[in-house]
C-alpha cells in the first residue's frame, strides 16, 4: 500500500486545540497498565513476520524482495508503536516525585548523555552553577534525555551544538537547553508542549510527540513551568524549565 503524505505550506496554521487537562491518578494508572500489557503483543508482532519468512524458506519457497520489504515496513511501524507506548508509560509516571533525593547534576547529566548517544558531529556542552538538587532521579533523567534528545533529533544538519545550563534561583532550579538547529516558528511555541504534537511527519523524524509535553508535566509537578525562549536569531531554540523548591539551602 502506498502512503500518501500531504505537505502543508510553510504559513499554514495548525487548527487550535483546547489546552490538555492534567490526568488524574486513575487515568495515569490505567495508561500504565494498558501500555504495559500491550507491549507483550507488540514484541510478538516484531518477531512473527520473521518466523513466517523462515517457515516459507524452510518449505522450499522463495521469499520475494517485495515480501522482505513489507516485513521491514511492518517492523518499522511496530517499533514506532512500541516507542510510543514506552513514552506513554514514562509520561504517565512523570512528576510523581516518589524518590526525591539529593542528586549530583554531573552524574545525572552523564547518564542522560549516554542514553541519548549524540552522533559524532554534535557537541553537547554544559555549565552548572551548582552541584546538586533535591529531585526525583527519574524526573531529572527524563528532563535531560527529552531536552537534549529533542535538540539533536530535530536538527536539520549533520553537525551542531547543544548547550545545557543549570543554575539555582533562590529555592528553584533553572534548566535551559539551547541548540543551533532550525528553530521553532513563534506560532507553534505553545503547541509544542501539548501531548502528541509533532511539527514534522513521523516518516521524517521518528518520535511520539510527547517529549516536550513530558518536560512540561514534570515542571508543573514541581510548581514550575517550561517555555520556549526567543533567541532573537533566525536559527536555534532555547527551552527553559523551572522547578520550584528543589535547590539545596
């Protein structure tokens, strides 16, 4: 089946949507249970096409190139669904702050950078105005991974620079992540923090559209906020995140 993609003009306005309401604990628990159970079926869907192809070959029949291509396409979309469920699970658990403890920023940053795995052409610099904060370890890890990963994933070049700055303002933590990518048009700067929002087709950039929504949810859970800061230049984007009450005193 041929996929037909419609490319919108550059000045096209996305239809407005109501601001999403926070999920209640029952809804979050439901998402957690359903997503967890579905992943078992998804893992089977990843393996079954290969088993079918092997059975065809064992029967002495040739698996055509078109069949191999269809299997590859099926696995690609199944992996995308699996990624979306993983992100949905993470989103449902984010901001609960169950394990708030004193965390070393450098250690958390290094762990996140290892998970993101920046391509060789990208440089990720960091500037920490303090050493540690009292925050849930998974929340801080998720913030670093989502913000650094987004900056790299949505870059339009094979090389670039990402800058991570963390400092304290009174009892609050200020985290900013800047990049030299294509930037985000001003008309989309509120929309990008809504769940399931992507500005490019998933065939162009793989993603669930939950990255910045996750960041916003974590910030709100700590009484803070997340926003896009104007760079004043044609390129680049800066995301600012504020967490209240986490600074060491």
